[in-house]
C-alpha cells in the first residue's frame, strides 16, 4: 500500500500521454480519406476503451465506490433521455443516430450515455478549477483537493459549480455537433441544430452533476482535465477539416 500513490500517479501520467496520442492520432485519421472508413468502424470500441480507462483513473485516484453508483444512475438516466429524445423529438429536437456507432438499442448507441458521464465529469473538473481561479476559497477553508469537495464550502458554491459545469458541457457540444453531423454520428431533422438541443444538454449535465456535490462523491483527477482538452482539440480541428 505504501507505493500506491506513486503507482497511481504513474498510471495517470501514462494515461494522460495515451489520451493525447489517441485524440491527436484520431484527428489525423479522420482527415485521411484512405483510413476514414476503418476509423469510423472502430469508433465504438475506441470510445469504450478511452472512457473506461478514464473512469479507472478516477477510481484509482479517489477509491470512492459511490462513483460507480453515480455512474450507473447517470448512465441509465442519460440513456433514457436519449431514447426518449430519438423517439419523440421533445427533449433535444428531431434527430436520429446514424450507423457510425453501431452498438445500439432503441435507436441510441450504448456508448453515448457513457460519453455523457465521462464528459460531464471532465466538465466538472474544469468547472472546479475555474471556480478556484475566479473565487479562491478563504484561507481558513480547505481547498478543493483531488479527494473531492470539502463540506465547509458555502452552499452557493456547491450550486454554482455544477451550473458552471452544465454551461461548459453545453458549450462543448457546440464543437461536437458539426463533426458528429459530418461523420454521421447523428443527423437533425430539417438539417439545423435547434437551440433546444443546447438547453437540454445543459439541463441534463446539471442534473447528473448535482449528486456529485450533494453526496460529496470523490471524483477529481488530473486525467479528466487532459481528457477535456485533448478531446476538445479533436473536435476543434475537425470543425475546420471536415
């Protein structure tokens, strides 16, 4: 047990390198027509692997089993929202998923809900760091350590942080949408992305973020920030290349 922190730190470091490599090489692969069909074919598997590794890093850093309870509930909730959205058009707007992600049920790829969960965790990590920078806690209060949220933080901050994370998640989707449409991840009825979609993203991200703070689930990891920016790089570049 004595070398566990060092082992965890090494795992996080190498995983961070791998995430940067994976998203950078993935960006290049999507820009090369010769390999694009194979790249699209392996999308599901690669997303499951990357998301699984990030979740593993979070657990190794915090060892909070409640993270898996949160993951199960958040996964089920977001999958149901997606299924209802596809079936009715009442949540995000009229849309349907394409065949690029082909492990699907009720018209929804299984990996989509997992993406929701990991991206929301990453946006919460970014939101916490942003809140630390903009509103440093008083010196008599403990900082937002990698172990989670201290109970002494004021109530307004425990609400403001998931709200900030929800806003970041919706803004993140602004970069995702053009790429997803170009790669036939999904398509919108009428060909236009409704404002309703971004409002729904923010609302759902807030609802699944709030329990992290209500129950003070330890989820923080530096890997989440690497994931946040590495994937953002992927989408930003492909916005110009596709």
